[in-house]
C-alpha cells in the first residue's frame, strides 16, 4: 500500500519560512518523479513544484525564487523549503508522484501565513 505522509506545516508570519517533509512508503521512491501540490479553500488543487528521479526541478511561476524542492532517496523523503511566504501561500500542501495518482493523496499539511 502506497502512503505519503506530509509534515512540517504550521502558522507563520508573512516573510517567514517553513520546511515541509513527505515520507513515502510502499513505492519504489527513487525511480519516480515527485511533486508538491497545494489546495487553498475554495480553489482547485494546483502543482507547486516537481523533482525528477535524477533531481531536475520545475516550479510554478508563483513560487519561483522562493520555494525549493529536494529529495533524499535514502530516506524516501521529498522536501519543500518555503521562504518569503505570503498570505496567498496559505493552503493544505500535499505530495504525490510527479504525475499524481488520485489514490495516492494523503492528509496533507496545513500552511497558514498570517500576521
């Protein structure tokens, strides 16, 4: 059974930073591209960043220069370093494969950016 467990969210002031983690199990993690996604209240889930099995990264325009995705294949974990956070970054953040599967969505981790 494939499982992704996200952690690291919380409440942060505008301009602050958070580092999200996602630990994968039940999947040959190292061979798959992985991604971070987010869903804000009343909005559709959207892609934030992806990283290929070889470490090539891609970012949504709205996070370029602020967020960094990385992975540790030895720990089956993908990370999202988020800097210069803005109120519009408030959302539930999820990880999934780079081409997400509907049956792989986890609980996500809530990120709230507010003063």
